[in-house]
C-alpha cells in the first residue's frame, strides 16, 4: 500500500539537496563555531553565509537574524524578551495585542506573561479568520509593547495583511511581531515594506531539518535573553549553534521557488472544489490568494473528524484533524471556535496540507477514497437525520 502524506503543515520531508548540504557538517566540518582555530572558523563562516542568505530572503540585514531551535523558541524569545526588557528599562509598557487564532506557543506565552504582570488583548477575527484593522487601532495604547499577529494561519491558511497592520503599528509607534512559520517562502515577507520589528521563522515547514529556526530582530530593538551562557548569537541566544541545521535551513530557503508555490496553489484549488461537491461540506478559512497555497481545512458537519482521519490512515493517507500540535487532545480547535463554528462542526474538521512533492495522482486517489469514507460514517452517525 502506497503511503500518501498530507500533513505538511505539521512537518515536511527534507529535500535531498538539503540533506546533501548538511552531511559534511556531521563528519568532516564538525567544528564549534565559537572556536578560534581553523575548524571553528570554517563552521562560523558557514553560519554567516546562511545568515546572509536568510536575511536577504526577507529584505533584512544579516546581523538582524538570530538562530534558534525553531518557531516555538523564537516566539517565546520575542514576547518574553520584549516584556522583560521593558520591565528592566522601566518604560511603563506592559501590554501586548494578539488574536484568538494564534499558534498555541503564542497564546500560551501570553497566558504565562499575564501571570508575570503583563496585560494582553486577544482580538476577535471574522468568519474567514481575518483580524479587523480598526480593532487593532482601538486596542493600541501608550502602554502597548507590541502587536503579535500570525502571518499565515497553521490550521485554516488565512493570510493576514502584514503591510496594512505594519502601517498602523508604525503610525502608533508600536512594535510589530509576526509568526511566519507557515508562510515563509510561500508568501512574500519583506521586513521593510511591511514594517516588521520581529519575525519568527523555522526550517522544518519548508523541507529543511527539524530543531532549527530564526528570529528576525530589527536593529536597535533590545530584548532580554531567555538563556544565559556563552553569549552566542549576539548575546541574545546562548548555546552552541546547530551548524548542520543552520546550513540545511539556508539551503531550504535557497531552493524555495514560485514554481512550487503555483503548483501547490493549483492542486489546493482542485482539491477544495472536489471536496465541496461531496455535499454538506464547508471550507474553513478563505478561498483564493488570501489562503496559504498548501492549506485545505474542511468540516463534514455530522461525522467525527477523528474517525475520518483514522479511516484515511487505514488507507495509507495521513492528514490532520485540527492542529497537529494539539492532535493528542480531544479539545475543540481554538481557531475554529474563533471563526464561530459550533463544536459539532469543529470536531468534524479535517486539515489537508500539501507540499511541493504532492502529485495530482495522490490527490485523485484521496478523492476516490474520501467520499466512500464520508458515506460510510454518515450511515452510522447518530447526527445524520
């Protein structure tokens, strides 16, 4: 039985070019980038080359890229670092603005910061997941440290208008952070044009290795470090750098291209159109170019999404019910709840996320299986009239 992987929003298959680029740094070029000898300097040069490439991809300066272990660490470092720096500098600022559809690592960071004395405003979104710009304007006060809004949502694919939000933050003299883990290389991120102060990036969503990411930190912005040690990464993120991971991360950025984005977009639209023909199926999130090119999230409305996912797995097809980060719980998705979906609709949802390796044949095989599964489950569902 051929396996079909449709959970690329959770993680992606590493590109062979990425693996090839990383291999020498495990066995041949294994020096510590902090060492002063030739082997160490070779590792350091490789990191700086990667830093320059990733910076260029978002129109930043190389010195504004801080390497981390991934998106979760970068998000924690951004918000906690800002809060404690403001506390240390006695600025009187203690307020953050975010949305109800952020990734769990942002929401849980905000909840933790509230226990440390921070104030947080959680903005509503509309039925497609978009934040109202007027609500951002109203929420900003003289005590606001930063606005933190996800770029491309991991569950429903909604792409927020960073340029419009960035303009508001600039006018209000407020910092602007975005989690761009899902959107990076799929949607343009330009820190100058979009007035971004901090940006979270990661590698394993774009066919790079797990355990490596970055935080863009605009020059002049100070944050208090979370980890204290040898002063690596401009004294912002101590810890010996993951040289193979950083090299692989840069390679994954280097080989990303618009041709792959167009292919995923076409397959996404083909799949959405076919799924909606099943009947009593709703698309969660927007259609068209305001949605991530690889994201499909649908509700079947009267059957359990977990059951759909289980039967797909039996057929060798791997998809996600709700957020992959929370798939080990039976809680209703906070994102779908924020859209106004009833628990019944939320619990019947399925997320399918594509990659550059996804083929039309795989999608056609899926589309042959899914109507059969839905029909079988609806026959035995007590929720069907």
